[in-house]
């Protein structure tokens, strides 16, 4: 008598489903640890956002590190040199923006002022747009 050439259906059902479950759980755990946590996600208040940003990129921090942090948090940024912001003239700042939402968007505008490559202050504005 010859041996079967394929795995019986019952073996795949029992171990295959368990394997899929273990594989799915492993994937979820990997994603949780590999995707950076966004500490600025879910904030809806400018003062709260400023507090987080000042904690993460305090005055004296490198503007390069501040820009990297902001991009990691989902912001798009560009630098302004010897420019005006609010009632300040001739300053250097990193201007970052992000839109959160699906139908109604929370729009963020963050200006990170810097001098000689070091963060000096942070200004945060936010508002809602949409129907």
C-alpha cells in the first residue's frame, strides 16, 4: 500500500487555522512596535499641542531634530529664513502643517522659531474646516 501524497484535510483545518491566528497575532504585535507612536495624535487644543511640542523639542533643541520629530508626527514642514511671522520680523522659523480628519478636518499650523540652529520658541494655531 502507498502513502498518501497530500496532507489530509482535517490536519490543515486544525493546524492551518491555528497557524493563521498565530501569524495574524504576530503581525499585529510587529506593527504595534514598528510604527512610531504619534504623541500629537488626537489632540484638539492648541495649548495642549504646544505643551507636547515644548516637551518633545524644548528650547535649545536642534532645529534639525525638531524637523525630524515633526515629520515623524505626520507634519509637512519647510523653513523660512529672515522672514516675518505674526508681529515678528527678521526671524528664522520652521513652519509645519498637518490636517487631521476625514470629513471635517482639524488643520494645524506650527511655527518653531530658531536661532543659530537651536529652537527658541513654539507657536501653535489650529482650526476646523469642512462642511
